[in-house]
């Protein structure tokens, strides 16, 4: 896949599935945590994998 956002949402969805939130409050916290789990290293890796930039930039 050549769209970095797809990789991001994949990570977020995997995180949310692992949390298995059953209430709105749990889901709200899980979404916050899932988005916080996306690191700069993840983003750079996804863009590099999708050929948008090189790892040395």
C-alpha cells in the first residue's frame, strides 16, 4: 500500500481491538491512547515504506 495514512489507521485499529472497550468512556480513552501510540518513528517508517522520502531526511 502506498498511502501512509492506511498504515496509521491499521495501527490504531489494531490497538483498539486489543483494548476491546465496552463503554463510551473506555472507548474514548482507548482512542486517545491509540493515537498517542503512533510515534514519530512510525510515521517516518510509513512514509519511507511508501517511497515519499528517504530515511536519511
